[in-house]
C-alpha cells in the first residue's frame, strides 16, 4: 500500500451523492451543501465554476473539477448569470426564496435539470470526508482544481455517464466504485502536473529509498518500527535514511510514524466503539496509557475527550 492509497481509503464512496444534471441556459446553481469534497465532470457543453472570492474557471467537455469545501461556490452557464437555484446540505434543492424544486426539476433516474434537451450535461459526485486521515488529503488540494480533457486519457467519464442512469440491482455499489476510480485517476494525474505542487509525502513516494520506507510504514503501522529497521528494509544505512527521509518528507521517520498512528487512532475513536486499549493495539501503542500520553501531548486532549467532542 502507498500513501495515496491509504489517504484515499478514507473518502471511499459509500452511497455517495451522485447526479447527472442537464441544463439549458441561462442557468446558475448556488452550492451551499458544505460537502468537504465535490467532483464535477463535464460530459457535454460548458460550465463555469465560480468560487467565492476566486477567479471563475471554465469547464469544457471532458474537463473535471475538484472543489474542496465547505465554502459555498457557484456553477453556471456564465459567470454573470445570477443564481436561480440553491443546493443545501443533504442535496436539498430550492429556489432563492426557499421553494422546493426536487419534483419540478426531476428528469429521471439520478437525473435533474431544467430541460431534458439542455446543452450542458454535468456529472456531480459529493464526498463526506470527516476523518483525520481524509484531512491530510484535503489539505494537499487547492480550493479548486481543474484537469483539462487534453491533459489525461481516461475512459471513466463516459462509463460513469452510461451507468448513472441505470436502475438495476447493486447499481449504487457500481456507481460508488466508478466515482472512486474517477477521483483517484484525477488526483494521480493532477499531482503529476508541475503546477499542482504535490505534497512532500506524494513526491517522496517516487524515491527508491524513502518511498520504500513509506510503504513499509503504511503497510504495517502497528509494527514496532525503528529507524534502523526501516533503513535495513530500504537497503541503506540508518543515517542515510534519516537524512533523506527528513529532506524529502519534511520530518523524521519516527515523527511521520507518530503523526500517522495518531491520525489513524483519531479516526478509529470517531468512527468505532473500540476501547482505547483496542485502538492502541491497532495503531502500534503497547497500552491505552501509552496512546493516551502521546495523543494528549500532540492533540491537547485525551482520546476519551476527543471521542466525546467528535461525536
């Protein structure tokens, strides 16, 4: 397992919101759903994504945008078109004065819009990402990124467009997996671009020495790792690994491991009813006391206090 795979395991789609929109100009949607991460793929026509306080960005056929929430933004046929529709949390759709539009704009299975023959067709997916591990991925992304159609080659958008309108047994699982594949493909292509400013943990993965050490940590974070053991696995001296790891990742191997273990612990405390002792065993601490000491030192609260606050 590599760092990107581990980070993407948090936002994996499970019954994620997924919709096809068919729209005829003039149209403008004010997005206030507070989704931490949204993906929009342009199938036909064009649209503009207008972040609050940012520059409008055009989407053409085959382009994909990833928008990092929870701040509101607008998607429209033209940046000058005033909003007509508001998308609220839970994907509740209304007019500006609050009138419900769910039935009025229903165009069929997972399809919505103001005209069945509209010139613009957009596929939209929204992820709910709340954990500490997911936060590391979100922090690596700009508020808005657009991957142009000509910058990559990916068959997932046409496949997703075909599948989204089907109403067959197991269809939600199929769509979840396709949405995940599209997100992973977009992020991988985006991080490979010079302007992306890929995070240090992603760039370091391609290094033959540090990348191997990172994979060892991610594959088995509960193992009692030492710098010497990591160095032996990577085939270099302890000093060489420590120096190169710190240079590429921005922190020492043990500091990285501590941060990763505590992020995993935080997500387990939030998402499960496991005891602190059980969580400690899963993430590599010998006792609940050892985890509690490290957790409070780094996060300022005990695991029990964190769990209570998170819930």
